[in-house]
C-alpha cells in the first residue's frame, strides 16, 4: 500500500495551466551547424496592409531551434532578394553561407495569400527545391512550419516535425485555488489552446495516432477517470472510472485500442480496451505495481514500468500476452519508457545518483545513454521523426518544458512567462 501512495504522489506531481505562450531558448546546439540565410519574405501587396505573420522569420526560427542550422542575422545580409533573378550568389559566398532561402507573399483574393519560396545551394548556384502555396491569414504560420519541414528534410534527409503540435498540462493559481488545464500548441509554442480546464488534477495526455484526439486522466468529481476528447470539436467521452487507479492511457498505432493502468481488481495492472466495443482485457497480472504502458510502432508489443524486481524497471510483453521480458538492468530506477518511431530504441527516465535524467536505451545492446543533466527530468516523449525528445524539468523554481536531440548534442528550453508546465507529449504527424 505504501508503494501505491508513492505512485499516486508521483502522478500528482506531474499535474499542472498557463495563459502565456511558450518561449524557446536554445541552450546548446550542434558545433559546426550548417550556415543558412533565410531572407525575410517580400510582401507584394498593399504596403499599408502586410500580413501579420512574418513567414520568413518563422521559417528561420524553426530552423534555428532545431540546433542543426546556423542562421545568418538579417542585419548582416548584403541583399534581400525575392526571386532567383535577384540573387547574386557571390554576396552569399562572401558571407560563407552554404544555403539560401528566399520567398514572396502576394494577395490571392479576399483574405487569401499566395506564398512562394525557393531553397538554393549557394556554392553550386542551383535550386534544391521550390514550392508555391495558397493559404489564408489564419494558416500562414502552418504554411511557414511546412516550409521549414521541407527545407529540413531536403538538407538533413530526415522528415521535419515543425508542423506538429505538443500537448502539456500547466497550472497557475494557488494551493487553495488551483487553475489546472490541458493545453495544446504548435511545436514552437504559438497558437496555444486550452482543451479542458479544472480545479482538480489533470495528467497523462496521449495523442491518438491521427492527431485528432487526446486521452487523458482527470480527477474531476474527486476520483481519477480516463477521458477521450476530440481536439477540434471539444466533444469528450469518459472511458473508465473504476474504483482506485485509472491512469496512463496509451493509444495503439491503429487507434483501435487504449492501454491503461487500472487497480479495479487489486494491484495496478496493465489492461487493454477495445474502444469500439468498450471491452477490457487484462494483459498483465502480478502482485507488483504495473503502470505506464506504451505501444511499439508495429502494435505488437507493450512497454510498461513494474517494480516486480524490487525497484521500478522497464518490461516488455506481447499484446497477445505471454512471458514478460525485463529490458532495463542498468541503474536502480528506470520508468516512463516509450519507443522511438523506428522501434530501435526507447526513451526513459533513469535515476543517476539520486537525480532523475532522460535517457535513450538501444534495444539491441541494452545500453542507456543519458541525455540530460537536471535533477528532476521526467515525462519524455519522442518527436514523430525521432530526432528530438521533449520532457518536463525544473528551472528557476518552476516546471518548464525542454527538448534534447536523441544524440544529446542539441538542447533547448521551452519556458512559460508564468505558471508551471508538466507532462508534455509530442503529437504524431497528422493523417
């Protein structure tokens, strides 16, 4: 029972709301990052009525926060070309830029815009990619993120994830008057929206595979329940509200099932629910605490945390049941694991000398690489391209979000102007 109370206390620690947008601070980047110039996109319409969003600057900010690009400052640019005919590649070679991005925006009917951009190899004096989009004022930021994704993929060979979203739980207010909310935002912290608000704890958000729904745990009415809510409509449905723990929801890759931790039959164990039929199946039965399930990308296996060996460790089991395999042996505490998108590694929380850090374990070798150096780093979640991991940590006496590349070389902090932030999860690519 003592372990059960400890588990609940740790879960409650992860609860958190905020009205301010996220502010991203690059704390460590890749040495020798690729030099690139992103020229502010030219506005070809009425000079007195330019669009409110600076697309070129959004693209530049996305590339900068990836850590893999070194952006040329605008005040160092020798020219501001908007078409290939305007480009003198000698200017950019003089500035030692390897790549150049230019673009322009023009009106396209009432409330509409046409956006064009081109990416060049400066030394080869050749165009690498070029696209044209039609959009509205409302979707200009989304187009900018999409452009950044195209540039990132062209230059790195890895699909970009700037056009995805993050979900997180944040809190303001006081101990006697808490204000808790589950929010989503663009991957750069803009366009934050509240999905649900409460004076009771909210925790464990989990995106559906199509990015259109969130499962989460709410303590409204004084007891934990698992809910599923549509992101765009706000429609929601209570999935479980059994006596005891209802926690840690996790979607199957096909969206048909939800894994969860329930204690309705005694100790917390792992269950799988068929969402169409609302039928539960107990996957793991043990006297120990079993929690935090996570699906493999192929949908065949589940990770979960258990203390059946005397301390929290990561285990794996087929979704059809059968023998349970212990995966972690390095360090005395490992928890909150999830698979990388390619299924070759997992991210987890590991304890080093009394401090909780984010690590990545190679599933072939079993070795754990520690990526962070905080005292209480938690809730790691892979970006859908597997290049970064978002997590919660402490900075300046409050909860903030941070991200680290899977090789540990790129680090950034996503701070709120006010409030505590907890329990982040990166969205999948939208389908």
